C-alpha cells in the first residue's frame, strides 16, 4: 500500500540536494579564502622578519660605528633570503648595502695603517660608506612598503 506524501514534502525533498550542494560550495569557498589569507599573512610575516633583521644589523653598525666582517656576512645572508621574498629592486639595494658594509670594514683596516696617506684614505672611505649605510632607513622603507601591504579586503558579510 502506497501512501501519498503532501506536495510540500515532495518539493522539500527535491530542493534539499541542491541546497546541500550550494552549502558545500559556500563552505569550500570560505575554506579557500581562509587558506589564501593565511598564506598572505605567512608571507607578510616572513618579509617583516627579514626586514627587521636587516634593520637590526644596520642599527648595530650605526650604533657602534664599526662593520666587522661577520656583520657583513650576516647581512649577506639576509639579502640572500630577501631575494625570494621581495622584488629585484629590494634585492639590488640590499646587495649594494652589503658592498658598503664590506667597504666600511676595509676602510677600518686601512685606518690602522702606519702610512698617513693610507690612513686618510681609510677615514674618507669609512665616512662615505657610513653615510650611505646610515641612509638605509630612508632608502629601504619605500622599497619594501609595497611588499608589506596586506591587500585582502574583509568579506561583505
């Protein structure tokens, strides 16, 4: 014996499958959005950490007025990491700062010379390199800011 269900129940049964499919699609979209936002945040954190490390090395050089060879090597490691996180202009600038750190260290060695002319050249070279290194804060910030922006907008709901 077959019982007939009311029409509204039949309609509800027919609409439940598409409704579940739409709900699954919305959940999938929200999961994708969350994963995308998380990857953007992870990239931001890596970039910020790299920039902060570079700033810390420069701050140490400016504070103490010396650039030992180990400091230049530490900065080079940061510049190598930055090439995968930033664009070519940031990498190029960081490499030029590394060259300045090396020049600063060489100038310090020249200043230890007994020859007055070599010592004077060392002083001039150190001053020129130090002045450029100290400009790191003014020159690096405009280069890295475009990479540090979070371009995600909140959802409309």
